[in-house]
């Protein structure tokens, strides 16, 4: 039985009182012709169920305290073509649901369960087709009003409850995130070791994938960015097809997905194994900013604290390099820094690489608490311009780590990917 998932369902059941929660998984999507994209369960559904088959729907009944799954039946013929299915009995036994039924029984069972419940929760507006199904089930309940059956009087967006649950990771999630971070870091190390001028970006991407898949993480958490030279100044560059030239910096932003949980690391290194003077100067600013941001991640710290700490270092660095003029406060207040650093310092990470959760509660910044996981990822992107010293043209640097808030500070669980200049250069020369 998947004990962590059962515990999460119990937590949600306590929150919905006499209500019912409905949650569908993702649908299979056609890639082209009769080929499908690899199926990936909906993150909310996976968080509560651990069940990875398509089409399933989870129902939680706050009145009875039961978790009920509707899923595909066993089908020996289809399983020859598509692989094993648990079926209702197998799903109930393996994943700890109180009850499980075939999808074909939803139309009868769900309206009966919705009758006389106080509130209905589901991901409102997330999936138009599922919204229509829910409305059909509600109409079936309303048709019985003259018989004394009462439909739910209130509706709520289930994501509002689940987002708060998902923000603070339990021990099972933390273990998976740590392992995803370890595998992702190993992929970056392999790419650094393999890098040479004259390669193509996609050859380094292949090194990442080799390590990810070989470590049991068959999918990327997102499309990998392997950007050499000026390509690193495009934040979401994913073409990954350019030639890597001597003297280029290579920026790799990549992470694996392990059992749904994401790794997310960025490292920047010289293709030839040696930072030039200007590259070193730009890199050291970003590294100092990242370390300042990480140092600000601690229990009780206000949400913007890491961003503010990193930004002051970045602003001072831009002044020191001659990219901007004025004072640190002036550069920040005017927003002039955005010419070279135009994104936030990080994001939550978990089942989604840009994970869920609100940064403010009742209009006030929330504080970090143990169990939260965030990235810290400042960057400096220097495109050619008349007012930019030519030695810095086409230098793009980003450094990113995944950080767990602990009881007494934080843990950088992607630290196995080197980021100090001497460590990177030593690795790339085979030391």
C-alpha cells in the first residue's frame, strides 16, 4: 500500500467536512497520427493517489471518510498491446483505496454519492470536458429534488486546498526530491566532463539524458536548455542545435523527473575548460548572488528575502562591471537592472517544476517553513549593445540549485553539481 498517499487523502478528508472531492487524472494526448505522448498523471491526482494509469477519477467522501477510485477494468487483449492494468481490485489492494469501481459505473455511483453532500470540490475550470461531466452528475442529482434529494449547495476549487498541502513536502516527497536532485546533478557533471569545442549542443543534451535514464529517471522534468555562447542570453532557449565554439560559455538548465518529482539545476561553464577574465567576472557576480539568496532561505524568513538579497548583489555587480551607472538603490528602484537580469530569483519545486502555492496570504507575504522546497537561480544575460563593453557581449550566466527549508536553515540538495570556478575547471581538465 502507498502509505504516504493514503495519509494525504486522510488529511484532505478532514478538511472537506461533509463534502465530496472529485479529482480526475490527465488524459492521454495524441502526438501525431496514432502515436501518443508519454502519459504523465495529473500532479494533484498523483499526489493523492500514486496511481499512474490514464482516465481514472478519485472521489473522497468526507461523510464516510472513504477514498474511492474509478479506473479502467482489466482487459487481457488491450494489455497485450498497451501493458498491465491494475483494474479496480488491484488498484484497491495496491494503493489503499477503500473502494474501487470500473469507469463504466461512474454515471450511476457518483450522482448517488453527491446526493445530500454539503459541498462539492473539484478543479473548477481546469478541464472543460471534466466540468461538463460534473455538471451532468449534478443535473442527475437535481432531477431528484422532488424526491427529497438535496444537491450540493456550495462549490469550491479543490486546487485551493491541495496547493497548500503540496507546498510543504512530507518525508516521502523529500526523499524523492533529493534523489531527483542527485540524478540531475550527475547529469550536469557528465555534460561538463564531455564538453569540448566543436560539439553540438544536442550532444551535451544526450549526456544528460544518458545519465537520467540510466539512473531510472526516464523523463526530463522540462525541456532541457543547452545554450552555448549568445544562445545563453535567451532564457528559454531549447533548440539545442548550435555548434559549440572555443571561447563559448555553455549554460545548461536541466533536471530529471523521478516518480513525478522534479529536479531543476542550472550550471554555466566554459566549453574549453577555462573561464576568460570577463567570463570569470560575470560568473562570480552571479555565484555571489546565488549564495546570498540561498543564505536567506530559512524558517520564518519572508518570501521576498532571497530575491532581495540576490538582487542587491546583482545590482552592485552590474555597477562594478560598468554595465550600469549610479547606485545600488537607484538601479533597483528604477528597474534598470532588468536589462541584464529580468526574471525572479526562483520558484517552488515539487511535482511540478514550477510548483504550486501562493506567495501571499491575506495580502501579506508568507514565511518559509520547514518542508518547503524552492530554487534559487539568479542570472546575468549580456546581449550586444552600444552601451555595453564589448568584452561582455553574448555572455549569459545562470546558476541554479534546489533548496529544502529545514528546521534550522536550509539544505542545498543539488550541491553535487560543482559551481565554484576552480571546481568546474578541475572537473573539466579531468582532475
